C-alpha cells in the first residue's frame, strides 16, 4: 500500500507556504507562493489549488496520492466550519475558506489559526519531542501563542484561546497595546517591545553600544553578547515579565514543555537563560520539576508540518 | 431497563461526603462519615465500602444497581493509576487508593483531585450550565482551582494543573505563601488572605466596623454591605488581584464561564461586582464578550456530583 500524503498550508500576509508531508511528518516537497490580497483575497484558494497541481505534475504523482489539506490562517476563524470572520492582512471578511478551498482542490480541508498549527508542528516533529502538554510562544513583531492540552489545541469557546501576548504583564502604567489594553506581554517581549524599551533605557547609558542611531531587537541581543550593560538590562527587563507570565500559565496548566519560537528566539541562550531564571521565581516547585523551556526547532516549516498533523488527525 | 447509579465520593480532611447519583446527575441518596485519619488513613476505604452497603440496605436496593465509583481526594495523585503520593491531611503516603477501594467495594473506581471533581460537578449540574470550557475557582481557607477544556479536566503532565491559587499576583514584595513563593493569589483572595489584609488596612480606619477585635472574611463582607470604607477598600484590593489573575488566564484559555465557589463566594454580589469590574480591565474584548463570572450553585454537593460524572464518563 502506498502511504498517502497530507498537504500543509500556512497562510501569511506576504507568502503562502505549502508542503506535501508524509504520515510520519517528513516533508516530501515544499514551496511557497506570494499571497495575493487583491480582490479581497479571493484568488488565494485558486493559487493553492494550482500550486498543488503543479507540484504533483513536477513530482510525476497522481492526485489520489493526497489525502487531505490542513491549513493555518490568520484572523478570527470558526474552526469547526472553517469560516473566516475577518483576516485584515489578507483582505478576507466573512469568507468561506474551507468550502472554497474544498471546491478548488477537491480535497477535504481542515482550518485552524496560524499560531496553533505552528504549535502542532512543534509538538509533532519539533521541540515538543512527544510532549502532549505544551505552551508555544512566538516572539516576533507581536507575541503569539498556542496552548496544547492532551495533544489537542485549546480553542476556547470562540477560538480566542492562546492569546498569550495579551496577558497583562504590567497591571498599572504599562505601555498601550494595539488591543486597546495596556501593559500586555506583547508590548514588552516582542521585537517591537524590545526595541522600544531599549530606546527608553539607552538614555541612561551614553556609552552603550546601542547609543547611536536606531535600535532593533537583534542589535540588543548582539550588544548583550558583548556584555553591554544597557542591553543586558533590557533583556533582564523583558525576560522578567515573560518569565512571570509563563510561570503563571504553567502553574495553571502544568505543561511539559514551553516552546519559544519567532524571530526573537534566534537569540538562543542570551534570551533563554535569563528567561529561565525569572521563570523559576514564579513557578511552583512541582510544576518547575517537570517543565523545560526550549527553543522552537522547525523554523518556517512548523506551520506546514502542523497543518499536515491537523489534516492527519481531523480527517481520519 | 433499570438505570444504574454512580457513587460519588468527596474526601475531605474532616468528613467523607458520599452519594448515589443517577445518570442525569440527580442525587438519589447522600450521607457523610467522619474521615478516620488514624493508622495512616487505612480505614477510609473500608468506611466507604460500609457506608455503601448500609445505604443500599436502607434503600432496599441490591448492589448490582451500582455502576462504579468516582472519587475526589486531596493531595498529590497519579490520576491514571489512582495512586496517592501524599495527602498530608489524610495521613496517606504512597497509598494505592484506587486498588484498595476496588477491593473493598468490588466496584470499578476512578480517582481525581478534589478541586477537579467539584469543577466537574459545577460543569454538569451547577453554574457551568452546559459550558464545556470553564475555570472553577474555590475561595476558601486557600484558593483552589479546576480548569476544564472541551469538557475534560486539564491535569497537565503530572497532575498539577489548576493551581490557580499559586498564580503570582504580586510579583515583588508579596506576602509569603505556604508553597514557598510569595505574592500568590492564595495569600490575597482566600478567607485567610482577606482577614490578614483587613487587619493590615484597619489601622488606617479607627472608626471602621472592623476596628475592634478579630476580623474574619465574613465580617469584612458584612461591613462592606454597610458601606464601611475600610471593608470596601479590602474588597477592592482582593478583587483587583483576583480579577487580574483570572483575566490573564481567560486571555489564554477563552472560557465560557468562570465559576466562583468556596466559603468566600457566599458574599455574592459584594464580591462578584467589584471582581467583574477589575476583570474587565485586563481581559481582551473578544474574550470578555463570551465569558461570564458566576457563583457556584451546588455548594457541598459539587464534589459528589462531579465524582459521579467522573465515574459515568471514565468507566463506560
């Protein structure tokens, strides 16, 4: 018997990542196409269908090799129906994503949130390493998250679960967040937050490596590796609040792994070591014993692998 | 066909509550026996077996009417094996609870944490009212919790999930907690915390109703109902931190209900109204839309009804 492949699709604001993935989580073939946001994003499902057909032709494989599609999308989604209420960056509003993609591809489709499928990918083949209770945090322009309990994504009552970035880390006097609140973790531990805080701190450190010109998160971590006092203070600050928020979540959910991904996580130990120290201040001893904070390992492939997992588990 | 009954057992430090519960969650017959902690708690399973036999005799019903037992116990438990690592108040250490109770009763047994079965009871027949995503918080001598996702208790990797009382609410300079950390929610929003904080605050309010003698949590709520300024300040303080902790959890889990139980919850609106106001400060708008904070409704019956639910769902 020939094993079937799953199609993992990870939709972002600029590109769509796609892959054929075998039942063991290995990528057979992958590619990407630009996200066409013209005409309210209505060409996207056709673009996906075309990529699939071209990829099959390129591989010389017939379509019945494909089992189903698992796709991650940004925005507010009804996971059960695959209906998109709104996805601002894509241009979708009240869009029947699942139904349209099924019509265009003639394959069964399951839809979930983009942060969630990345978490599933890390659980299956990445840093999760078999752990079925994990928290995934993505530190990028914003702070995203996925909560996995007993091997399944927690969606909550209307799909909003996992909004770790909007945990209030500074209850009084925090920086205003895009969500309308203030002091959210996203205003502190995202690349944007790190750069803002560094700009604020640097005025007290005229001799810092960061003292001249613009500052981004990468520069802060590079300066910290050279023991720059200002940069170390910034990292201490942002990991303190991240450790606080993650420990509180760990006390409530008792996860086995906390997986840190996104651009900021590339800083490696420069980020993870102070994070671990601050996390320990706030976590219950028995919870601490059984959890480890680890960097994400799949990079850009997390989404397509997680999409394939979704297809594999939901379309049996 | 005669419907079978489930035996719900809720073990506390002073009494064991027991009930026969039908498949629809109605209590057929209930009772309680003192918790015998002598001899390392080894008589407890026999006491349960005896109560069951006597209750059946009293009702004139044969034992094959009983389907199985669901039991909640305090302490550190392996939920899969029903093995108790330690339950200090009971006297158990390395105790095969499930196996012993099965031997004594000849019925299949499922064991879970006491806070968790209370949460299941509220989900099934109490304030949860059909919601399958809920947080339950018990404000008593301590602060306990149960997290339910998709209708199942979240246990985490080693059964420690739901420790809502040990969410750090005051990250710096908080009051020391029994767990070894400081500033835990339990040090603030428990009956013990409320009484401690009131004693602290009252020195600034010599004319307060609380100014003379000892203060307990009940007195604080009674004084607040009479608009006592000090009592209102105490309640504002403790609901601020409770609202903060619960909103952060809600942002991560997107529950439909937050059920507040335990002795302190008897204060009703005097507690819930300021809690709701503070919760709103920290919760994401879309999460806020779909969640309600409600008082527990089953009182002392929550545990036995939840135990029956556990038996019903786990021993099919």
